[in-house]
C-alpha cells in the first residue's frame, strides 16, 4: 500500500513567497502548520492508500487520459480559506480561469472508478495549500491580516507535466516521491 496523489508541482515567485512569509510573521501566536515551499503543489486528485496492484493500471490510465492534453497556463490571483469564518481550516492560493484543469479533473474522475478507486463527489477547488490552521489566538486579527494580504499581483504557472506522487507522513512534515509523470503536448 502506498499513499498516493496526482498533482501539478508549483514554484511560487518571489512576491508570493514574500506574501507567505508576511503571513507567517504575523501569525506567530496562532497554530498554523505551514507547507514548505519545496513541496507545494496543486492536487488534481488525492487517491489515499493504494494497493500495489492498482498502481500500474493507474499509471497506464493516466497516460491515456493525458495523451492529448496540451501544455496550458494557470494564473494565481487570490488568497482563500477553507472552513468557516468561525473555524477556518486551510489557508490557500487560488487561480483565475481554470477550465482546462476542470476538464482534466473530470476525465480523471470518470476513469478512476473503472480501475478500482472510489468516486470523489466533492467540489473541485484548485488551490495551493499554504498552511493548515489548527488554532487561532485572535480570529479578528487573523481576518484583518487575511484581507490586508489579498494579492496585488498575479503569477502565471506553465503547466507542462502532471505527477503521481507517493506521500509519506512524518512528524517533521510530509515527504513526497515522484512515482510517475506525464509530459503534456506542446
């Protein structure tokens, strides 16, 4: 069994790194588990614990799903939060128009049940997780900071490959290993 997910690797530009650093510096009294820059990604589908015999059919199916997908771009343009105003759970960066990404996600969701994965009926919200919020010392202060930190610039990401990662959870943070990747057509 391997804990797997399908994702697009992401490297934030210096302005989004500075935004993240600013958020970290001003939430010192809060308990937020921040995502390390070297493991940031946009998850297309979390697969979870996957039996070894399912991995090769998964890799082959993804090759078929992505064989005619062309290189595309995504634009980061917003800071968001999952959870409620009273109990925020995840701080993230989101994207402008992501129709191509939605189409890829729909293709994946159609094929996965045919190779033994459960269907995911959740709402697909493409995002880059910056941090997981465990506890906020002062919610009003957090929401003021959140409003002040809305991006004033955008970053365009060139998407030319999609990766199957293995995730090993460790106390010091997750370790991701590339199991397979698919290059998109130019």
